[in-house]
């Protein structure tokens, strides 16, 4: 690879990347805060047009026919559609949030009709359609050079970004044409490197042999006997007899699970081959138990024997014991032709987590959870989880289709990774989910011999009950290996049923397959089976979305009330809270208070959890490539007010969980709904969450006030005071009935008072900070029904009230806690779910 184009990446000439063989750890740009006018791309098109490549059918070539300066320019010809032209990948060279300026001279060749030339960035983001952001456009003709100039702000959390030059179609109908165009003196400037470093972990140009690569597959031959991509030699792979045969490099020690990599290679078909081919880059990950995963990183289409194509992609590896990067042809392509490979480059630009920001788990008065998968159990992502959260929910890995994809085949591998992570690091696990209409394999509701939907015959109904029980029992038995439930098992709660409400139905229940076959009894059965399987040590939750909306809330309350009346062992009520900035926080609070009031009215124990919180910022359905600053700030205030409200209900809450660690990992990524951006950096939402509204002295800088407060129906921020002493900045170490929240309690006058009745001063034995009883570490976990206990022998103090708040908890939590510890937040003595279970007739079960 000869890099003669004048370009710099992160302040260092890319020409320095003329590497031979693997260059693990070579730093491309160790620039912590590069100047905003770094040269990112600088082409005079005198000797090369790198880093530009053809887009679509276009051909790129240097031409001496015309030049804006020097003696040559770039000619873009052979175009068959307006979007075709010259392209270059900028996903790893541009930094999110930074501004880039493009400047180029453009024209059409003599004799060509006038048109418009534009520069655009194609932006890719996981799970959404690509977006196209125009950077600049200019009218051009054959008479003289025109200046194409414009600026571009790199959005957050992109998985791909390609800058390209295109030209508008000229004429119309039969005379429509895709004109050739010329480019010269092209420059892109902006901040390079950002807060992190771009580091090459693997760079191979095959100039001196295979450089650590080898043939993949029996009988496959790899050598460097063929001309290279803009260089002397490339790797040639022949004798392939399987699609996955190709060229491989062990990357076990080069890449790290959970980090993000930009991967690129140039490929083409072997000499003299006809037609085109798709050629891909993949990674084989092998787990400790020998199990393999195959991740396709990216595939380039349209490679020929003559034309190089570039494979580019972003890759975040999951866990592995060993890993191999390899070039192959797609599965079932039946393509066994020779492949040529050159200029492989794997870089990483992770900035790592911010270590100097407050730990969020200390900013909320209840356990703070996050939905994750295996990617967050290692690397910088796991550091983020461990710093800010003390509970995890498997985002997908405990769902029915994951645990039992086919009847009788239980697959716990992915969930085990999370359980081990939790066990090793003292995190609580909120299990999700046992019975759900979604993400449940079809077999659950089908006849095992005919594959037809189950009927409502007695036999079929019994089969479905048996399947439910087997699933729940096997689930509970498997995870019991991590400790006894209620003692040292990380699973502290589980969603037993999920999304069973449909407020439009007469009985308020979703018409799912569960409902069609079993009717409403399936809900009761699920709780009964879960209670039999997990015992009293795991809080059994019902969970749903839109519970903050009045109609849904009413149907939810009706169902929960009925379940409580019937003695069904429901311990907790979950509010998913997939909301937006338009969702009034007081509606959310109303639902929490309504559940609270229901429990009061029934005289039973019930806790609540925020189970899947995310707050979409695109309230108008906007499709952004980055979160506009004003909306980010509004979101910061929303999170602040929401968390303040949640703090005021800490005594009702089992936990609060955000549905994902970063916007890039969110299932609603288009709404940028979470606390951290794709680069693991804290957003205003983070600062809002960690800032107590009523405390102007809270740690951490608050988000800047938005220029205009959106009419979202959210609470308006309380003006910040000028002095701080009336309210403690950290946890209020209040005692008895005084101190604490001064005048702004949101609890209505009719609400029950939950006055702490414990010892006057909270224990500070754990890091000097009193924690919620649910905050227990592995060592201090309360063994039985931690969410609700009755006063008794194990207490070091004997509270007289049956209510409790977090700051009274620690004194009641000796290292060996009696099963009869202090009362829980919803405890009302003898009316615990357990008592109800034994007192009530069990749900009729055939
Ligand atoms: C979502 C996950 O976040 C996605 O990764 C998956 O593709 C679909 O499910 N309510 C729930 C969660 O209870 O399980 C859903 O999670 C989000 C809505």
C-alpha cells in the first residue's frame, strides 16, 4: 500500500501507515484534543485519488485533460444514476459532534451539459434506514471551475458514514443523461481524533508475504503472487471448496469484546474470473466451552476480476475465548472462485468511559438497573455498567424464544453470561420474562404433531399449561445454580407476565395466543407456577407499557386488584415507561400513586418497579442523525424531573431500570432516549438524572437551561436557589420526622405518611452512605423476600411502624439478616403475598 495522497487522520499523516504485516497497537492518532482545523482529507489529484472510491457504476481516474491547479484532476465517468460518483468512508475519521468543512473545485468536462454537483453523507445507524445529509452543492458547467463548499456536523452513534460526490441528471426523457464530472483541490478540515484515539489494531498490506494471515479451509492455498490494490502485491486465495474458505487472521489478542472496531479490506475476484461476486469479512468467535458464533462484519457487492471493492463495517464483538477474522463468500452463494485481498485495516477509536462523573447508582434512592446483553459484560461497556448500575435486566436473553427456541431444547448460554457477570460483580438481576405473547417461539401454541394452532380442547389447554409449567420450572431450576433464591442468587425479581393488558377489550386483557387457548387463567397460572418454582425469594412482577396512560392504568389496576383479591402471588407491578418528552410526569406519578392506593385499599403488600425506562426525544417523529442540542437539554430536564419524582416514591420502588446503556444500543435509537451516547459519554440526560431538582447543591454540573422550554407537559424546572444549606446535597441523613425534603413534597395530603421510624442516624458502614435495603451487595443481601419483610427477631431495632424508607434500612441489616427483618416499603404485617397465598384458595388448576 502506498499512501501518497496528502491526508491526515487525527493529525498524523496516514502515509505513516505504510505498514508491513500486522501492526497491533500502532497508534494512528494519539490526539486527545486536536485543533478544529486538522486536515482530514487533502487531495490535489496529481498522483492518486485515494481515499476516494467509485460509488455504484462510476469509474474514477486521474485525468490531465483539465485541472484547477497542477496538471491533473479526478474524472468521474461511467455513471448510470445520479447518486453515483466518488465516495470515502468517514465513520472512523470524523468525530461525533464535530464540524467538518469541505472545499473542492468541480466542473463538468468540455461538451457536457450544465448540472449540479453535490457532496452528501450517507449515515447508517443500527435498526433504522440510512439517512442522507447534504454537505454542499453547486451549479457547474463546462466553462469554468466552481467551488463546492459546505459544513457537516457528524452525528452521534453512527455505525456507518460515507461522504460522496454526485451529480444531478441532465435532460429528461430520452435525452436524460448522467453527466461525467471533474474534481480537483479537495480538502476536508475539522477536528480529528476527538476525545479518544484511533488505534490500528491490525493493518496488513501483503507487500512482504501473508503477514500473519493464512488460508482458511482444507486444501485452500494462499500466496501473494498477484498485483495489489494500488501497490505491489495482494493475497490470492485459491482452491476454495466451501463458501467459508478464504483467508484468516487470529485476532484473539487484538480485539476486545465490547469495544467497537472499524474494519476495512480491499477485495476482488481472482484473475480472469468472469462476472461479479459478493465478498465478506466475518469473525468466528469461539467460547470457552468450544461453541462457535459467526458474525458477518460487512460484505461488499460487485467485486470483479478487474475492479477492487472495499469492504467496510463497524464491529462490536461479543464475548469470546478466541476469535478469527476472515474473508469469505456469502453462505449459500455457492461461489468458490478465487479471492484477492489487500490492505486490511482494523481500527478502534473508543474513548472509554468517563471516570470523573458521579456514579448514577448513588444518585437514586432505589436500585438502579440497566438492560444489557453479553456485549456489556466486557470492555468499556461493562465498566459503564459497573460504575453506574447495581442491577441488570437481560434485554433479550431470558425471553421465552431465547430460553426454549424449540420444545425441550433449553439454551441458557447467553443468559448464563449475564448471570455470571452479575454473580462476579455483585449485581442484582431482574429477570425478564417468563410468559409473554411476543418473542415466544411458535411451537408453544402449536400441536406438536401437526404444527396446527392448539385448539381450546381440554387436551390442548392442558398441553399449554404443562408447557408453561415446564418452561418456568426448567428456567428456575437452571438459574438456581447461581445461589439460593432470596439468599445469594442474583435474581431478585422477575417479570412473570408481560403486556397482558389491552384496555380496548371488554375485560381489559390482550387477545394473545395464551388468552385464546387458556383464557384469563393463564395469568394466574403463571404466577402460581413461578411461585412454586422460585419460592418467596424472588419478587414476582406483572409488567406492562403505557401504564401511565389513564385508560391503560385503569385496566391494569382492575386486573391487579382482581389478582390480589384472588390471592394470586403477585408481589410487584412494573411500569415499562417507554415514554417521550411529551409524556407528563404527573401522569406517571399518578399511576404509581394509584397502585399504591390500590395496595392500601386491599391492605396488601405490593412493590412497584420502573422496568424499561427510555425517553424518546423525537417527539414529532423527527428522524435525526444526531440529537439536536436543544432537545438533548430538554431531555436532561425531563430526566431530572422524572428522577426527582421517582425519588419521592423511593419507598414504593423495587428498582428503576433504563432500557439500554447507550443511545446506540437502544431499541428506540432513533429517539436518542438514554443517558449515554454511543461513545459512552454522559448526555444532559445523565446530568439531569444525577441532579436533585430541589437541591441546587447537587453534585455534578446541571444541564444548561434550554433556550425555550418545550411545551411537553412536564414539570417546569424549579428555579435554582442561591444558597444550599437547607437541603443536603447527598443522601439526606434525616432522622425522625424532621429534616429532609423541606416544603416541596409531592405526596398529597391524603397520602399515607411513611415516616422513618428507625434509629436516628443511618449506618454509614458501607462506604459512608446509607443504602436502600435493596441495594445489598452479595454479602449483605437480605435472604428472604427482600422487597417486603415483617418486623421481628432479626432487627437490631424494633420499629413500630410497618413502613420504612431507605435511610432507615441499614441499621436493620446486620451482616447475617434474619428472614424476619425490618418491614418493607409495602409491608402490612400479615397480609403479605405469602400469607395471601396460604390463606386463599389456590387458582384452580386441573
Ligand atoms: C425489546 C428489545 O429491547 C429489543 O432488542 C428486541 O428486538 C425487542 O424487544 N417491552 C419489553 C421488552 O418488555 O422485552 C422489549 O425489548 C421492549 C418492549
